[in-house]
C-alpha cells in the first residue's frame, strides 16, 4: 500500500504562485510514475504534470511554461510549483502514483486551489 498526502493549496490572486507538495509513504518502491491531476467543478479529472522515477517530465499544454513538477527522492516528496496562476487553474489538485505491475493508481485526498481574478 502507498499513502499520498498533499498540501499547499489555497486562495491566490491571478498572477500569483503556489507550491503543492505530495508526501508518499508505504511501499513507494513500487511506484514508477508520480503526477498531479486536477478536477474543476463539472469537468473531468485531467493530467497536469507527471515525472518518472528517472526525472523525465511531461506537462499539459495549458500549464507548460508556468508549472514545474519536481521530486525529492530523499524526502519521498513530489512538488508542483505553479506560477502565473490563472482563474482557469482553479480546481482540486490530486497527487497520483502509478504502479506498473500489476497496474494500480494511488490517489491523495486532494487539495483545493482557487485563483481569483
């Protein structure tokens, strides 16, 4: 089992910044991909950014150049630095960990990010 705990959400004005953190515990050796997803009211959950165990990253087009995902393996923590925030970034942000064999997704409880205009 893997437990994921997010923190760092909050209310910020447009143009501001936030940094989300996700601390992983448990059988984390089984995880090969960590990511951040978000879900806005009335919308499907979408991938924001992901990072492999080797440090390869991928981003949604809507956040490229504004968000940065990183990981600190010593602290079992994944970060999402969010800059130049826009009202459309408002959502609940979820930390995700993927185990390949057998395939399984772990989720955190989510943290609310609200960007005011």
